[in-house]
C-alpha cells in the first residue's frame, strides 16, 4: 500500500480585508493564488462576523426614499451633497439605482461620480459599504469604474460623509440613458447593458403629494408601494383600524393587500386597477395620509374586527432585508 504523501501547505498570498473585492464564490480568488474564492480568502470572509444594521439609512435625509431606490425603483438618480467640499476635479456626486455592468461606482471622463445603490454589499452595513465606495470613487482616475470590496470595519458611513441638511430629491427616469452623456457613442458592452436594463424596467412614478410613495405599472394591475417611517407595531395597528372601517383604500377598485419590511421600515402595498395612473392616486393618497395620522394618534385597544384585520395584514407581510 502506497504511503500517503504528506500534504504541504502552500503559503497563501496576503490580502488585507479592506482590499478584498466582491467576487463570486467560484471565481478565481483576487489574491492571485489560482484557487477559487470560496476555497481561499472567501473561506475566512464567509466566517467573518458582521453585525447586520437593521436601518442602514437611518439619520439620512429621505430615509424612505433611500429604501425605495434600493428596493423598488428601477431607474432613478439623486444629486448628493457632501459635508465637505468636493475634491478638485469632481464637479458632482450622483446616486443612481443601478449602473452599467452592475458597477458599484463610476468616475466619468469629466470627473463626476456616479454611485450605484442596488449592488450587493460585502458586509451587514450597506451604509458603510457605500461610503467606502464613494470615497474611492472621489479619487479614482476619470473614465474608470470602481470595483466593490469589503469595507474596513472602522471606515466611515454615509451618515459621516453626507450633509445632514442636504435635500434628498430623487428623479425617476423612464430608462437608463442617464448612464452615458452620449448614448449613441457608448461602448458595445455599455450599449448592450443599457438595452437589457431598459427592456426590464417597470414604469415607475414618485408621488409628489406624500413622502416616499411610488406608483408602478405592471401588465395585469398597477401598484402603489409606500415606505412609511412609523414604528411597525403602531403602523400595523393604524392600518388595521382603517382596514376594518373600510377606509384603507385609495379609491374605487383599489385595495390594501399587505406590506413588507425593508431595511427597518414597513412598506404597505396597494393593488390598483390597470387604468389608475400615478396622477389618479395623488389626491386619494394625500387623503389617506390624513386618515392614517388620525389612526396613529389613537391608542384605544383594537376591536375584534380590527384584530382580525391586523391578522390578515400581518399574514401577508414579508421581509426583503
């Protein structure tokens, strides 16, 4: 019987945690060892203890809109204002729902910076990962994308970098032409990515009369998804009171069908008839906001009907993150 050859442990190339790019488990490890990521540095990364931040956008202006742009809106941009002056040669910083080729960030030829919000992140704190990407984008060479990586555990968060008094005003787009100043002269890879993204985009409109409410159009029916800032239990009680009283709709043929959790906040969802557009729900949504405020101010115990309504709403609740 042949003797078992003793295994020799090859020296693994060193990578600092803050320098590990986000790669697929089966892709080559970026350290250059020639092994798959999951069998190399991915092994220690998978066992790293990272605390999940339940409300990563808490404290930022427009928390509800941050969540909507992260989870609900296909194509939108927001001009960001930093606490400190922009570095020389960086005319602007723009948050985008998604960038071509799923880049985490892009420094354009003119020096402006685009940051993608809907990318996967390497830790449990989206805010810290985005802040790390933003800092690296500010110093990247013009005309280059910024790759993802594991952010340093002691690095800043968005709350440390963005102006707390700066307005957060999303602009929703019908497509992704904002990716490139001149779409006709885009590279073949970016043009193909643009075409795929536009084909998959769902028509979406931000309501103007209430905060963080977004109408969207689908083939069978339309929907309104509204990110609300209230404590979950209090909000569910209030929605149940309105539902039991027949006051939870947004007009004829509309129906509150449930809610989901996203990044620490609750997002009620209404089904709308296919003929009901965003402009048609502006007034009903504003009226609903008044009814909701009154229901939130009520602390009386729920009635039997209201408890049943609450049970129905919570049974249809899911968590996105």
